[in-house]
C-alpha cells in the first residue's frame, strides 16, 4: 500500500509493472504474445526450439530449472521436454495463473517434481533446501530484464546469480535494438490487447486496494524513447480525478501521465558485458536470422 501511495504522489507518477499481473492481466499478456505485431515471444520460442540441444550440450544436465515470473509456463515446456530435469520451480506473483499452469505441467511431465512458489520475484528469495543441489539453471525469458532500470538491473542479475548458486547457470532472453517503427507497432497492437493490459493495472489496484480509478478516464500510450533506448508505457489521465489509496486521496489532473513500464533494448555485446559485471561467465549467445532477439547462457563463476 505505502509504495503505491508514494509512487503515485511523485512529480512524475508511476506504478510498478507487477500490477499488470492479476489473472486478467496474465490472460491479456498471453493475447499480446499472439498478435502479429509482437515478435519477441514467437522469436524466442523459435530460438529455444532450434537451439535447446546446443544449449544443453554447453550446459550439461541440469538438476533443477527455476523460473522467476513463470506466468503460464509455456516456454519452459520446451526445456522440460528437451532436458528432462529432476525438478522445476516456477515463481509467479499471480496465484491463480501459477496454480493452473503448475497443474497442467504436472499432468504433462509426471517425471518432473514441480515446486510452485507464489512470490514477487523482485524480492530476495532463497532456494528451498530440497532444491539446493548444484546444477541449477535459472530461466528468465521474455526480455523481462529490460523492465528494470539500469541501476536496478545489475542488482537483480546478481540476485539471479545467487539463485543459480555454485555450478549453476542462467538462461536469459534479451530484446535487441531495432527499427523504432517496429518497436512502436509491437506495443500498440491493432487489436488493443496492450492497451487493455496497461489499463488493467488500474483495475487490479481498484480490486486489490480499493482505489477508485475511473478507468474510462485514462488512455494507453506507448512509444520508443531513442535517448534512453527503451519503449515507455504510460497511462494518460484524460480528466481531473481523485484516487483513494488507503488513507490518502491523490489528485490527478488531466494530462498527467502515470509511467507504468520501461522495456529497454540491448546489443549482444552490451548485454554480455552486463552479465560479466554481475558475476557470470558468458557461455553462449543465440540470435535469430533477423537480429530481433537474443538468448544468453551464462555460468556462475
């Protein structure tokens, strides 16, 4: 409650992207990934399908795959099928999404022990003792790493380094820099799923914290900021309104933009250097033929 009060009261109001992800938000994001404009998901899936064996050869046999922000657990199916680890641990903030996905995985992969954890992966987390053996792989797909500010990104990667542990590894997706027009289209799909996803953060807050956002009084904005090499998402207030957050009433004037997400774009060289700074040893990078997206394998040093 207090962080929401603080972030909405700033000179430039903002909301953490985690508020996108209730049950409805998870479904909307799944719809976004299937739009013709949104290339990251299908490109990353193709890379995993094509190179899962190559990655396994460089990695060795993993004991456990841990996936922070697992969502519907769709991409990890490719790794569970190709690698057959003993354990899989999805971490997801949306309880309903986590339970549904975990039940389906348990049916489809009966030989894999699934230990589902409902948690905010941005918070400090320690691997359960039962999964603490060497040979852990942290799987962090989707270029979610691009949602972190530069000053936070390195700390988060160091946290993943700790989660992987001695002898462990990280397999992570990173979206690449490209034509801004293609980026703008990807975050403004014609079907309106991204707009609905962005606005759903307000619905989520209304439901969970009793805020009184008038959803119809906002519009979705997404654009590429070339100076910062990132897509920005905002919710623009179309009329003056007052929002109740706990014991505080926050006034939002027409034209105010609530900054809801950044999605930074990378180069292969720059992201590899970032992994090194976080304590990893880059062990491989796979990029699609159109240079849209990259998969990085990094080992714990």
